């Protein structure tokens, strides 16, 4: 329970924890950041770790001179791309087994084939957009692997999406993090970065489910 409480507090107050870590452990913060982003994007059972809010806070700390902007960009980009590749590989390994599963309440073969066709047609933009939505950025590469989306195609959009996500949000934090209004309302901004994309994902899933039912 203590670990769960710490994780919740870390997610909601990532700015305080990260600044304290930089103060106490210096450059070890880069290893911590690489690990968090890699696990959040690369391990399908860990979608709740901070993503957007973490990148924004990192940018703000870079703007304050507490961290290196180019080093942060490089490491976080590498972690995001490698994480998605790992997640895709896990799904890709599971894929052949899924094709042999029988129709059951837990597996719908037709839906699986539709997912495969969807990723072949729209998978690229899905991979890029999923970067900005909690949970989706963890599950989308996994499902892309299961659906056997081509690795070369996945890798291309993985790199593009990772670059836009990391560079965009870290840079926003770099330029906006030092503004007085942002400093005073950083906790609200972190909540918004968690809740707003999550709501979009939930609404999208609900609409998709309604269309499937219809």
C-alpha cells in the first residue's frame, strides 16, 4: 500500500519529486527519466506512469537551468522509441498464438482480423496520435504488434511520433515553465495533462464500442 501511495503522490506531484531528485542525486535523474518513459511505453502492464506531465516538468527544469535540455531530449526520445519497439515486439510474439485461438467469449477472431486491417490502413496516424493519450500510448504499440503491422512501417511512425511527443512537450515546458502563472498553477496543469487526454481516450473508446454494437 505504501508503494501505491508513493506512486500516486509521485504522479500528482511529479514536479516536486523530480526537483528534489535533481537536488539530491544530480545527473542520476537522467537514468530515472529514461527508466520511467521506457517502462511507461514499453511494458503493457504499466500504463499509469506519468508521461505528458513528466515531459512538461522536465522542460520546466531545463528552463530553470537545473537540467540539460539537449541531453533530456535525446534520452527521453530514445526511451520513448525503444519502449514502443519493445512493446510492439511483445505483441508481435503473441500474434501468431492469437491467430490459433478458437472463437470464445475472451477472443473474437473477426474483431482481431478487423484490427489487423485497421492497422495496415490507419496504423501510422494512430501510433503518432496515441503518444499524447495516457494508456493508449502503452496499448497501441502492443496491439500493433499483435495485428502484425509491418515492423518497418511501425518503426517509421514510432520515430516520428516519439520525436513530436518528446520535443513538443519538453519544449513547451522549457518556454512556459518559468512563467509566473504556470508556476502558480503547475499542479492544475499536471492534473489537466492527466485528465483531459484520458477523457478523450475514454470518449473515443465509448463511441467505438457503440458503433461496434450497432
